C-alpha cells in the first residue's frame, strides 16, 4: 500500500509539472511566449554594447548608436548603454539595470538613459569612481530639452574631468538658488518667435532713434546758429536811442539784439569803434515796446526746415545701420534646428512598425518586450485562446505610444501602418501597457462601428479603480463577440500624416513670423524714446538756465570772485558769462518784457565794452576794468531774467560778488570819488555781515606785473559802481562812454 501511494503521488506530480507546458504548447503551437523585459534587453546588449529603442526615432534615432559608442570608449571600461522610453522604467530603473546585468553576466558600467535624462547608472565588477556624482551633475547642469545623446556626452565629460563630486555639489547648490533650472540647450519655436520680435524692434528702433536724435541735435544747433546770426544784425530800440548787439563771444551769437542808431561805425574814445546795425531785427520791434516780440513771435526769423541735402545722407546712414543690426541678429540667432542635429533615417522611422508587424504575423497578441510586462503568462494564454475563437479577425498590440515615436503619438497612424503591412482586413486593438488605454480601429471587418464606438468607457480609458489591462482586454473581446454584423466592411477615415521629423525640428526664418510686428513696435518705441530724450533735454536746459540765472543772484555767501583777478581770469570769465547770458536769452518769447529789456541792455553794454570790432571775440586791448564791467553786466543780465527787481544794484565793495539787496552806511574812504560823510551803499549779503576787500585791478592788461589799484580809481564806466550806481545807469554810462546814442 505504501509503495502504491508513493507511485500515485509521483504520478500526479508529474502530471501537474507537465500540464502547464502542454497547455501553453496547445494554446500557441509553434509560437514561443514573449521574453521578459530584462532578458530581451540583455540579448540586445549581447549583440551590441549600445542599444537604442526603436520607439524614439525623433528624439534618439537608432542610427546615432555609433556616437554613443564613441563617447563610451572615452571611459576606458566596458560600458553598456540603453536608451529607452520613460515608460520602460515603470519599476525602479536600477532594478532594471540589475536584472539586465544578471542576464548578460558581463562586468562594466551600465547606463540607462530615458527620453528625459539619465535614469540609472551602476558599475558591476569595475572601479569607476564618480559615476553617481557625474550622473547627479548632469541632472542639475543640463536643461530638460537636452537629447539623450547630449546627456550622455555631458555625463562622459563630467566623469572624465576628475571633478565629478565637486561639480555635482556646485550644481546642486546652484539649483537651489535658481529654481527655474539651467538655461535651455536648444532654441524652440517660441524662442524663435521671440527672437524675430526682438530683431524687428531692433532693426527699426535703433536706427530710427539714432536718426531722430541726430536730426534733433542738428536742428537745435541750427536754431542756435540762426538765432546768433540774426542777432548779429538785429536792431532793437532802447530808451536812450539804441545800441547794436554784435556777435557774442565764444563762437556763439546772441539770440536777439537791440537796435543801433545810424549806420556805419561811430568813433569812440580809446580808439574803439562802436558796432552799427543794419536795422534787420527779429520781429521788427524792440522787446520793450510790448509789440511784436522776438524768438517765436510773429515775424520772427527761423532756420527753416531741415535741409534735404543733409537729411538724405542721414537717412542712408540709418538704412545702413538697420542692415548692420539685421546682419548682427542673424549671426547671433543662428540656430536652424531645435534638436542636436541628428536626422532619423527611413529605417529608423519604420523599425518599430516592422518589429510589431513581424510579431503580429506570428501571434495575434503582441506585447512590447521593452516595457514592463502588463500581462502575465496566464493572461496571455487566455487572450490568445479568445482571439482564435472569434469569428472576426482581431489582433492585439500592447505597445506604448509617445510623441517621439514614428507616428508622433497618433494611435490611428500606428493602426494604419500596421494594417498596411499586414495586408488584410482585421480589427486592430491597441493597448498601452503604461496608461492602460485601449483603442479599436476597424479595417474592413463586418462589425457595426457604432456598436464599437459606444463601448463602455472602462474598455477605453481606465480609471484608478478599474480592473487591470488583461481583464479589460478580455471584457473587450467579449463585447466584440456580441457585436452586430454590418453589411459591408468599414474602412476608417484616412488620418493626417505625421510631421516630418526634420521639418518638425527645423526653425522658421529669423525674419518671419513676429518680425513684422516687431518692426511696428520698434517704430513706436523709437518715437517714444525720442520724445523722452527731447523732454529730458528740455528739462535739462531749463534747469541749467535757472542755475545760470541763480549764479548772479545773491546768496548766503559771496559769489566766487578774486580780489585781485588776473587779466587771463577776467578774459575767461567774461567769455563764459556772456555765453551764459546769450544762452539764457535764447527762449526770449517766454520772458517778461521788463526782463528782456534789462537783459538786452546789459548784453549790449557788455559787448560794447570788450568787442568794439564786432568780430565775436574779445578785443586784444580790452582793459581789466572793461572786462570786469562786462562780467558784472552779464551777471546782472542773467539775474534780470529770473529776478528783474534784484538786478538794480551790485555790491560796491567788489562788483564781481553779484547783485545787492541791502544798503549799509559806509564811512568815507579816500579816493577820487569818495565823499566827506558816510554814505548808504549797496552790498551783497556776505559784505553786509562783514565788509569784504575792495576789488583791485591793473590799469592795463598788457602790464602783467603792474600794480593793482582800487577799481573806483580806474578810468571807465566801472568806477561808477563804487558810488552805488544802478545797473540801468551803468548801461547808459557805457553807451555815453562809447558815444552811442
């Protein structure tokens, strides 16, 4: 009995061990079951140390495998590289590497690359320090748009640099400071649109801004020159007859002038000649008359429009500048593709279709060997049995889809390609092992298409609570078996062709797209910038004019003035003060008439003192007293522009101190004009507190080492200021001194 029991048990065990293989053999006679993922990948690496999936022809063409092998040889150890879709690493990527190594049984560095970067790195039986650090450095240093080939090249560069750990730490710290990550490696279409837009703005904005500002500057210069030219000839009536305003000093000319009585030149004491005008005035009437004024009023002369002969060269220069900007932009934004330059071949684009088609010819159920198994052996055997029992031809392809495959992620295109290669009518079921989605495409089978379209949602797009893929495929086949028959086979609509991978990566031209809107915006910005520049210049001129006006006004301290100035200082100061007064008188239309009158009279008198030849330069024989008097008059004229009442008196101690607001009792001091009793004389604010020293000048500018004397003892109109004479009286004294009436 014991022996019989042992024999019976052994017999049953033998039956059980043999039942599985026999059943599998009966299910698919002559067709071996699909290999596991690690076994399949190990077999591919046994053929070549670099394996690139045929599911990524747009991102990593299989024809680029020699490039990976060339980089791998730089490491000096056996290196095995796998480039797979991200869906292939459903489990831990390092576990995939371990399984592949166990199947392959070879020592070396194993690298798994996904379409988003390095998935895992592991060494087996070799010493290669820094591999993990190089992987981390590559992760932090490269942007997301780097291709697998660029990622592997960067990994090799870091690993062979000898500073993998330092670079990994630095890159990690930099990533914490910059959450946006490193800059992108490639220029995409959005970047190209931005480049085109910026280029359009620069092509019109830069040259047009330069043109407008240049024309504005030249026109301002013409306005000043025209005003100065007219001012050299203009006549303005004055209270005492009139004085002609010759050209002012320093190369600039007055913006307006006073009238001169008579014609020719009047002989004056000291051998000088008074300038005579041509009675050609701006506005025709004096500024003090209250009638037609100068500087922008009716009858005012002007420079006229900008000359065409000068504008045309500027326009040509602006066009040349725009061309240079466009050329420079084309050299800077010179990218023509958004990829790494690799071009998939026709064999790369059809490799996956050939693989799946060959599998479906041998077996109606094809599962992707590169992906984690979505169906176990029992489910595969059951589905094959169900497929053979159907009365319509049905095939199932459990393969993933992505935008980097040959169809661009379009499942209808994949189904069409499979049908074209299989050359027969059939119902194609496409199942994605990663997402679990199921698609049906009917090519000529007598099945009601509306019935298939209205299938339950869980048979197409699974939810988290739905059964696994194998169970839902079984439900789908049950649903198909119950479908009503159609009268004729249905052919689906022709899907649009996928984008050409070369054209897909090609960037549009720089001078297309948003380039034209950029031209319009550039023109607008040029006008806006020019307006801002012109407004800033106007504000700066106004501030400068007010500062120049305030320079002659009294303050809490004496105006900068030496007690015994040299002739060189006097000549330099006279030139600067007269130029400043001329500039302040330029916008004469905005000044009150009383201010204009006093300022013009000061300018007339100052010009008579130091420019008797009317040549726009200080006379060589101008005496220090005449130079000092011209300085005083010029400063008083600027003060009159802003503060007419403050320009009546100047400090009698040193007229170069500026205007005076106060009168003080001064005891007599000897001198030709001194009196026998105390006098009330004007002083500046500083001299009111403490009387400063009296201005002392040399008698002649040619005697550089001559003695200095109090200015009130020297001949000329300046001496009258020692007695507290008003500025208006001083201007009349100057005209009388030179015999101008």
